[in-house]
């Protein structure tokens, strides 16, 4: 295990703020996304930070984002910090890592700019112990995590609507935890009930 310590760095604008250990991760099990650089006529320069400074982004085995920063200037030290999904997505977008954005956040869409009509309000959801199951489902259908979550929510809402309709027709509440009691299209698609039921 090549352990990398991750720090929460002191905020110079906050009195009494101090740098402290915020966690660690195994570098050998993390996925590294190298920075995109461009030729400025003299050097390869990062698209993220000024000349002679550099970034790399890591996706840890624990599904966290870690930003590594370092500089070619003498006397500076590299450091690692946790960043949230929003900042990671922005970094990946600037980095033109569209395949990785697609994998973790869904597609970028055809266009983005000032004045574009909203296509939906972003919703932050902590999946907890469901995260690995959602990722497994996304991989099985070759889709992004965000699109898979939308699909599963849609399936659940369809199930709920059918359950409510059946309750109204029968006058009795139904047990929604038993898939065989009220099979519907998405249950067949996921293989929860055999076709023909």
C-alpha cells in the first residue's frame, strides 16, 4: 500500500484556522487523471493553473476525489486535498476528460453557455450503501451513474403509480416489497419477474 495523506489546509482568511490531517488513500488503488497541457510557444502549460504549477486528479478506491497540486518552483511542496463532485466535474470538463465526466456524472450535453434554458435542477443525493449496487447496474447496462440513477428513479415512480392504481381498484393496500404481487415493465426489464406474469 502506498499511502498518501490528505490534509485540510488552513484558510488564511479565517483566524485560528490550522492545517490538519483529513484522511488518506492508497495510491496503488486509485485512478489518476493527468492534467491537460498546451504548448504556449516555450513550454507545456497546464490548463488549470499558472505556468510551472501542476495538477492531477485521483478517484480513490473509496470513491472520493483527491486533487494533487505541485510546482516546479524551488521550495514549494506538493499537497493533496479532497474536493467535492462539483469541483471534480468542473476540473474534468476543463481537462477535456469527457469520457470520465460521462462515466461519473452523465453527458455534458451538446452545448453550454450564458442564457441557456435550464434543463433541470441538479440534485445532490448520497447513495450510501446503495452506491456499489447502482454502479454495478450502470456497468451492466453500459450507462453513466447519473443516467442510471434517473432510470432507477423513473422505474420506482412507475412502480409507485401502478401500486397506487391497484390500491384504488382493489380498495386494499398492497405490499410494495413483493415484486411478484404487482409486476410491471421495469421489473421484467431488470429480470425481477419472468416474462408472461
